C-alpha cells in the first residue's frame, strides 16, 4: 500500500515544483513505480528551507561576489553559478535583466513566471505584453528601458517568494542597479517595493509617490512604485491609477531629459 503511487499527491508535488504545463502528448515526467513520492504534508519546513546560519553565510558570499562583478556579463555568470537559493533547483532558467543597459529607466518586477522561465527573459508572457502596452502609451519601448526582477528564478507554482529567498537574491539586484546606474527605478508591485526600498508600507499606500534610493556612488535615484501588471490583469479597475503613475514617470523623464 505504501509503495502505491497516489496520483493526486504526485500531481500536487509537481505543481509545487513548478511543473504546471503539459508540453507533449507522451508523458516525460509521469510518475513511475520507482519514483519516491513524499506527500506534501510530510515535507518539513526544515527540508525545504536553508537554515538561518547558512543563510547569513550565503548572503555574505553573495554580497562579496557581486561586488567583484564589474559588468553585467560578469554578474550574469555569477548568478548562473550561484547555488545559494533553493529556487534555482526547480527553475528551468536563470532569468537575468534585459533591455538597454544605458537606459535612464530601470523596471523591477517580482520573479519570472512560467513563460519567462521557459524563454529565459523577464516579462515576456501575458504580464509582459500588458507592460509593453503601458510603456508604449507613454512613448517608451521596452528596448529603451532595462527590465529585471527581484528574483531570477521562478518560485514553484508562482508562489510568493520567502524573505530568505529575497534576501539572498537581493545583492545581485542591487549590483545590477549599480552597474546600470539609471536615473529612475520603477518598482512593479509590493515585492519589488519591499525588497528594493526595505519598505513595509503597502503598495496601495506607497504607489504614485516619488521616493529615493541611494546608490553607493553617491547618486540618488528617483523611485516610483506602482501596481504589478499581473494585479492589473486580475483587477482592471486599478488600471486608471497605474496610468496616472505612468504619466508621472513620463513627466519625470522629460524633466531629466531637459
Ligand atoms: N512577473 C514578474 O514579476 N516578472 C516577470 O518577469 C514576469 C511576470
């Protein structure tokens, strides 16, 4: 009885691991009799989380390594070889930033979704198409901006990333910001807001206000937070607020360009 495969538990396990798409008619990852299946309710938190001690060591290593990266290519290589975040084990790609590295505007989202994980670029799925349209509405193409995420690896099943996962990935994001050196950061959603500005205020209270982020080279960046495009796909009545935020961004850009 113990050895019998419980199909529901196996499917649940796959979904948690991020395997939530069918890509062919023949099963390539179907449960086999010999596959050890640990029911979800038997996986302890200790098994899936790195311990606090190793997190601080990992964090220290990540910070030191990132400071040594002198270009985006070097940083991308470091990220690809970094093994301190458990999300990498279930992701298909390391999704690094994309776009114009000489841009004035850097957009920061949360984490890759299924499409981004498959293609290896940020914001290329439904959310990305909406983002492209919102940028186009203020006369910006995505090639004029640089787009990245707080996390380069897709959380299984698109779950919310944990504080530990965010903390170990943050040095890579901060170094990306330093290497790009934009004038403006546009934070898409609450996770980007909380991670970049260490701000625990809700996105609904913080969006639309100009804030600041200090770069280590004594440069203050202008920061605007707004709702994440995936939230707009679910709550289209919030689009007007994001439109006003994008108009604020357009105005600030034209002031900077004067
Ligand atoms: N959502 C994000 O936050 N980032 C992506 O790249 C895609 C969807």
